[in-house]
């Protein structure tokens, strides 16, 4: 992927509460902890499921650290979406004190 251009990004604390948050991590990472309002489409499935992502609103893309989501952000923008990477990913999300939930019995965490 060519990162010659700057990837549009936003800090975790600045993602609007009603924003469309696209989590591109793997299932085990999602199960460990995710934003309650996030939509989960693993990066490897996005080619087949891109039609599920709205084109009429800004998309905030998140992963664990921000690397995979940066790749997805570039790809979405090149394909006509308006996307921004969540800088620092779920690690920054958790550090910012944003809400998280998990699929397990214990407290949610970033895997």
C-alpha cells in the first residue's frame, strides 16, 4: 500500500458518539473488547462486505494500534468513501476512557 499521502486521522477522544465506527480487527480481538456502537467487519472480509459500509456518512476506521485501519482508510477513500483512521486504534480508545464491552465474563480489554 502506498502511504505517500497523509492518511486522514482523528484521535479516539474525537470520534463523534454517533459516528459510524468500523472495527476491522479479527474476531478474537473483537471478542476481547470493542466499542459498543462499532460495526465489526474484519479487514480480510471487507472486500466481500464493503456494501455494508454506508457511503452517505463519514466512516471512522479502527483496529488495535492504527496500522490496519490506516490501510483500510486509504482503500475506502480511494474507492469513494469518506473515511478517517482512528489514530492509535483501540489502545488509544481504551486510554481515552471511551466505552468498551467484550464477549467474555471478565472486563473488556484490548487484545
